[in-house]
C-alpha cells in the first residue's frame, strides 16, 4: 500500500504500461491534481497519478499509473496539454472521501509469469498484417527484447476501450497475447471495410480531448 493516497484521474480511456500519450486537462479539479503532481519547475512530474477507466454506468477497479513527462502547453484558462507515460498497474482498495479530486488507497501488482517468444512472434506478425491492411500512417512497433509485448501491440491494435480494459486487467502475458491473437484473427478478414477500427488505430500518439468521468 502506498504511503499516501494515489491521485486518480477517471477517464473514458484506458492507458497501458509503457504507453506514451498526450492529452488535455481542462476540468478544474483535475487541473489542481496535475499541479499537485508537478515538480517545483511546474513543467515535469514529481509524483505519479492513476488513470482509471470509467463510464456513466460503471467504474473499473484496475487502472494504470502514469508519470507526467512534461507540460506541452498552458492555456489562458488554466487548461494544460501534457505528455504522460503509463507505468504500473494498480487495484483500487478504497477511495478517500472529502478530497478536492479523486484519491484512493491502491494495491500495485505485476504479472504472474512470462511466456516464451512464440506467442509474441505470432501476435506481432498478425499485428503487422492488420496495420498494413488498415493504414500506412502508423508505424508497427519494434517488440524485440520488450518485456510486455502485449501492451506495446495493444496500444494501436484498434481495440475498443472495453477490450483495452480487459487486456489491462489480465495478470499473465500469455493470456494477453492469446487475447490479441484471437482479436487479430477476428479483425483481419474485415479490416479493410471497418471504419471504426481504422479510426481507433489512427488515434495512436495523437492528442486526446478525453472526457473525464462524472464523479
């Protein structure tokens, strides 16, 4: 358990460990949270915060911490564009009441086991094929010597947010790779005509105006 509550950013989007993503902070409580997580320069992070997938109907219990790499831009109204990188996963134990922005006591966790490279090779080959069928604007990630190939591939695999959350919660790299392989085999035959899939893939690395959760 951390020595202090973890700031929680409840979003309509799922972030993976190792994933770098720029997004805009515009809601007052989350602007306060970001300022609290910055160092004395006000440009780089000194403290992690957690990103938790939330919808109007349900809130996830497993999320991913992020490190704030730097502030990209500040706006006159106090909004910020930031660049952040996913770090470690966590499980919410309980929320802390009466705080300016959401905070929670959490338990951090990692994988149980790592597989051999066979599934990683299969998943990466299918990923490459899917990218080639859908767009020529997204680079296929280099996966060699990467501990968590599944999260690297999942970043721009075209998964829905619900599927991304399912992948995030899995505690085995083997399970995640098998999940992705099944996804690719379903998606590749209809990839050329799947507009939604193409749009999700193209979101890779672009600034997101992410909707904050209503709580």
